């Protein structure tokens, strides 16, 4: 990642735990998986995260157990190092520095080049913590970048690699090549997708894009090789894995079903269905007692005795994209955004794990392409976390829209549906926002491309109707506004709720929520307003507007343009605890000063799509001046490929490293204490046993004499 003065960008919360296949330990007690720059160790029985193995400076790209010590695991990273860890104590044992380009997995050599190679490294034994490795042997010059297309079998006698339509095999140092021999559309469907080597026999299983599995044999005679085909999956096979004894072959794909084929009797197969989402990886514990499936929704499922799901480890759901804004729940401090289809997920940034999913659409999702289904496109939380508003939409022949209001239930500690408004507008809703809690009444504003914005008011039941006083309040439309038949785009409330700004093309209208009077209109250089943002605290007199060409700042006291700069800004983020405003890609400024006090453009590879300020529990001290804007809140941002990144300041990093070392020392002392206590107990037991034996012998001798 790119460093900037006192800060650097890291994969912190919400990183993919399905980026690489997880590892199950020898005793099946722990599951180890990659998570951004970190490695997580989970209990397979309780789902609890036991350790965060931290030390890599870039994305971790591979894991493998140490064959010489079943309590250790190797990891490799884009930072160019291989690290050896004691995963039971969470301690870093050794760092191996490579003279190669960045390792992509533990069996490939990456880099930002077009070709990837498979290399062999000899890691020399050493008691030192840092070791340099210079030499390496190239096994293959060009291989697939996907680890699922590389497999090993029968020790080191057999390596299988697949790439597009070509399948290569190294058997006893002899290279064989096999091609499918098809072209056109059929070639794309037949392409190799994954490979697995049988642990004992000369057999390789390959998965294909058409859902077929081929079992290849007789490699010693290249011209007489054979293969058989089995077929159950209706789309591409994503993962293959043999059990340790080779008695079964496991496969998975889009259907969310784990298929277990009996080796040698492939006509007999068993199924474990309804695993929730497409299977991406399959691993089996060394003793064969646990299966583990990794899924496209960033979930890992632990399966016991081949038939029963015993644990589910859920990371931040990485779906088809985030259509809602990123929000922070004021109650739980959880990140709220789109989750699995039709849901919102509440994700703890502090514990880096999902709290729960909220089913918004409340309809069964059908996993089928080109099928039009309802999806959550907008969401908003009020400032107290008491109300949640959602917009779900289906684009059939005519757009179907529903606006739902959810009340927080103290008893269930979740949101409960309060009001459903069908067809709240005649066109798609482009924005919704709540008024601040300082107002006497709660108001929600929705903006639609039908040319109107509407204010929805929470109304209490009328006691004169003779109804119960504890009857639920409900929502109804209180005001409908428009401006010269123009389409509104976005809206926002001022920090105290006394003003509402709504953009109509190039014009910003300012309204009074108390009377719904139009107070003033503001204009700016050509370009439709894409986002609006009120200043806070000492900058509350300013209103910011962003277009795809300009960033403008108006002074609300004089109703005039304070400053404007030519800049492509699609998103404005106000820190709720300071005057700072951020524009992802990234620069941070105060509305009173057009000059940014922090800027960094190369945040990450790819485009930043969403961002949010998350308030800290305690202010951060010791920052340099360039990172003072991170004292009160932490900025999280989401890339186009669903990577959740954040800034880590130098004081934070030093504190985390010190804490990690302190925990490691405490664990070491605890282990030494337990070891000493155990030895003391054994010695006391032996002493007591010797005394007892001596007394018995004395008694026996006295009886005999």
C-alpha cells in the first residue's frame, strides 16, 4: 500500500477471509485463514477468533502448515516475505526475506508481470529471526495465477497445473501436456477451472466450466492416457478436493451444494445442500474428520462427519456491489451496508466480524442469472439508531419500489418492520436522509427522479380514537416539494436540523423543515450537483456541493459562493466529530479553507466507491500534524472489488505492535508457569507415592516378622 507521512493504508476490518483456501490444523481444533494483511486463527468448535497473527506489511497471499511441526504455519505476502508462526501462542518465529518478486502464493512467484512462474525454494534452518534466501529453482515458467489450478500429489512425484484449455503434468520429472482440443464458445465452457491430485493413486481430477469433472489416468504412457467424465453441476466446477485417504472426491460450485463422489464408484454420490452461497474452495482436515467450504459471500463453513454443519465463520459479505451508502450504527458502532441479496449486514469494525443480517426484502432469493428480483438500493439510519429506512426496488417492465421504516426493538436488539409504503414515488428514489435527533419530531426525506421530494413524518396514534396508548406510531407523508419541474438528485440536513438542502440539476434549494418554506436558491458553475454536505461545528455556516467538474462552497449567511475549484468529486463525507470533510481519492479539508490539509491520490489499486467516518471510542494522541484529522474518527473506504481499507497512523501501529508483543510475553509466561506447575505437581505426586510405598513396605515387613 502507499504510505503518506504518519499514515499508511491497510486491509484492516472486513478483509476477505475467502481470498485463499483456509487451513485446518492437524488436530482439527483450529482453522487458519488469510484476512488482508493479517492471519486469523479460529476455533472450529466455538467459531471464536483465537489469534490475529500480525506482522505482514502487505496482503497475505498464502498459507501452509509446517510439515516438520504441526503447531506452526507458514505465510507469504506481497511484502516479499515468508513468515513462520506458532499459531497456538500467536508468536512470530521467523521472517524469510526473498530476492524474488512478491509471492502470490506459497508455490508461485508473482509480481506485476504478465507471466507467473512456479518455483521451488529451500528454506535453510536457522535460529535467527530474520533469514535471507537467494537461490530458487524454476519448476514451470508460466502457470495460472489461481492457486486452485495448481495441485500436488504423492509427495513430490506429481504436480498438476491447468491453464485455460491446457493441462500440464509433471510425473517423476517428466512433463506431459493434455489439451481439450475445442474452440469457440464450446472452448470457454470446457475450460479448466480447478484441479486436484489423488493422494495415493496416479489420478488427477479436473473441473470444467461446463460443470463436468474429468478423472485422468495412465500418465506413464503419454499417448495412451485415459480419462472418465462425471457430471452433476449445472455450471462451472469451482472447487475439487480428495479426502486424505483418497476414498472420496469433493466438489462444489454455484449450486451451494457440497457433492461427495465415491472414488472408483463415481456413480454413487452424497449431497450436503443449502450451504447459503456458491462454494469457492474445499479443504479437508488431515484426519478427514472435518470438511471446510469457503464461499463467495466471504463465509467459511465447517462440516463435521461429512453431513452436519458445525460452525459458520462469517466475514464481511462481499456481494455484487454496495448500492447503499456506508453507514455506522450509532448503537453498536457497526458498519451497515448491503449484505447477501435482499439483506443489510451489521458488521463490527472493532471485532472484525459480522453481528447479524437483517432481511429487508423478506422473499426467497433465487440464484439465477437475468432473473429480476427485489434488491435493497437505499438505506439510512437516524442519529440515535432508533429508526432505519430502506428502499427496495425491482426493475421489471415497470419499476416497483417500496419504502420501509424499521424501529429498533430493545428486547430483540434488532430492527422490526414498522411501516411499509408501496410506490412512495412515481420514479426511482435517488436519496433518503433523516433529520437530526435534536428536532422534536423525526422526519425522513426521500428524493426521486419523478421530480419531487417528500417529507415523511412519524405520527403518534390519536388517543381520542379510543385505541390503546401503547399502539405503535407509524409514518405518513407530511410534505411534497418540487422546483420548476426539475429532477432532484440529492439532499441533506444541517447539523442542527434547521435547514434542508435539495439539489435540482445545477440549482441547490434550501428549505425550512419547520414550515417547509423555500428559503433561498444557490447556483454554481455548470454541472449537475452529485452530492451535498453541510459544514459542522465552526463551519456550520457553509454548504458544499460537488459535481463531476467542480467543488463549490456557499456561505449561508450571505447566500453567496465562497469559493469554487475545478475538481471531479462524486462523494462528500463530513466527519461527525470535527469540521473535516473528506473526498475519496483522497483529500481532507475544512469548508472555511479551500486548501486541503491532507491529500493522497494513490489510495489503492482500483476505484474507491464508498467511504464513511467511524467515530473512535477514545481520541487518538501523538499524531503528526498531517494526520490530526484522524484523531476523533477513523475513515474506512470500499474499493470497486469490495476491499474495505482504512488508514493506520504510526502511533496506532506502534501501540498495536506493543500490545501484540505484550500478549505474546504474557502467553509465554503463562505457558512457562503451567509447565513449572505441572513439573511441581508431578514431583510432589512422585514424592507422596514414594512415601506411601515406603509406609506400605514397612507395614508388610512388620507383619512378616
